[in-house]
């Protein structure tokens, strides 16, 4: 059984996911407010925000998955 925490990419993955979380949190809070408090639909796609940070997370996640530990 492999352990992702042993990977050389794991520290970079943790950093990238923390950066993505900081970026997307205000957008998710606004989306929650719009959707559940005001019962309105979202006028935007959440995938359009923080794309660079999300792509970094996906890159490191793929590296972790492809590594044989």
C-alpha cells in the first residue's frame, strides 16, 4: 500500500491545496449566500475562478497518483 505522504511531491501538493483553499473560499461563501439564502441561481461557474491554483492542485495530485511508492 502506498503512502502519499512519502512522496517528494506531497509538500508541494499540500501548499497548492492550501493556496487554492484561500483563493476559492470567498467565492464559495458568496455562492452559498446567493444560492441558499437568497434562493437564487448562480450566474457564474465556479470552475472559472482560481483556475491557476486549481490546475496546480490537479498537477500535483496526478503526480502523486502516478508515483509508485
